[in-house]
């Protein structure tokens, strides 16, 4: 069986602004609102549906990108002057984590969600950490 995540609801303080912000950082298009959601098609299989919620919990969203995609997104993060970091617990040290031949950066979106971009998958990094 193949399991593919189809969509997820992303709680936001302002759904339209959050969808636009996310789409611009990742080089995507924010869709027109549909009902209570402001959708962003992340890839062929996944849609982020931004939704105004009060109160809401802050989430962590991690994205595996090619080297070129990482450079493009990270370039937009830096161009906006956003704080970023090399660790989920040190998100503003302005460093890039380099491990297992890959790079990882963490930064926040408008609603405070932690966004992670990485050039190696978590599975690859976990295997390297175990020495596999």
C-alpha cells in the first residue's frame, strides 16, 4: 500500500496573508479562497489549506528539496531578512546545519509555525546517525 498525504489544514491568524507568504517563499502560487480555506498546492499530491483559527497550536512543517530548490527558497528567506537557524531549538542563530552531505535550515512563518527546508530526507539522516 502506498500512503500519500493529500492535504493538511494549516492554522493561521490570517489565512490569505499566510497562504500568500508561504507561496512566495516557496515559489508557489496561492489559490483563491475556497470556503474557509486559502489553498496552496505544494506539489502534485499535497495541498496546504490555510484556515483562520483561534486559538491554534504552532506546528512544524519540514520539506525535502533538491539543492537548487533549497538555494531558491533559502535565498528568498535571506532576501526578506528573516531569522533562521540550524536547529529546531535554535531557530535564529543564522547558521545552516550541514550533516550527511545535506543542508537544513529552520525559520518561522507569519503565524509562528516552524518551517524546515532540507536537502536530505529525515530517513537518510536517521540512518546516518545510526551508522547504517
